[in-house]
């Protein structure tokens, strides 16, 4: 059994506020994509889905006179840093295993290098999964942040993903014990 489900995170007011800011629909898509990549590559599907779901929880809205200012964002954004810290605090409060909370926070910290000085990063498999899932869901002009999904269908998708993670974990456990 997992300590913290995606559903528990989804209904949390902190998630509704901050993930809502950067787009619940995008967050769910990235969680689903991260789950499937983890499944195909034999990485931890629970950590991948959670990091995918929370990866943009640190976004700040760079508005100027009611309009998104991309230049302002590019110059000043640290959403991956804020997101890693915010997600970590939330996960620990919800009862996540501390090693898992750290792995998820690091995957969020490194899901983009847009805020980092030039250079090459050596990413772990989990960190690569979240970055790839995010890239796969991106739309030109940041449109992926504005896709809309209602609360109820969003919650249903999250619950389905929870079941998929549980089923996969269960089948992996059976493999180990047989
Ligand atoms: Fe994203």
C-alpha cells in the first residue's frame, strides 16, 4: 500500500491552488505520461506519476497589465526550485516516505533547465521521465497551461491512475514472490 495516493494530493487545497495555477489538465497528462514511461522502463510508477503531477506546482504568474509576460518569466522564473520545495513540504505533511519525497522533489527541481546556467546535467532515470513527460505534453506558446478540465472528470482520471499504479505495483510484487 502506498502512504500517499494521487487522489490524496489532488484534493489537497495546496494542490488545487498551485497546480490549478499552472493547469490541472497539463498536470494530469504529465502524470499519466510519466506513469507509462516508468512502466515501460521499469522505473517506479508511483514516484514518476507523483512527480509528473506536481512538477509545475511552483509556478508564479508573470502578469503585467493583465497579460502574461514571457520575457519577465524567462528572466525571473524559478518555478522548478519553488515547486521542489513546495511539493516536498506537501508530501511530507501528507505522510510520504522521506526518501520518496526527496526523489520526487529532485525530479521536480530538474524537470527543466531553463532557470539554470548553461551546462549539461546528468539526470537519473526518474528525473528523465518527468522531463520527457512534460516535454511530450507541451504546446506552443505555453498553451498547455491553459487547457481546462472540470474538477470531477479530473478527479476520475486521477483515481484511474491510482488504480493503475496499485495494479502495477501488485503485479511486480507477485513477480518477486513467485
Ligand atoms: Fe510543465
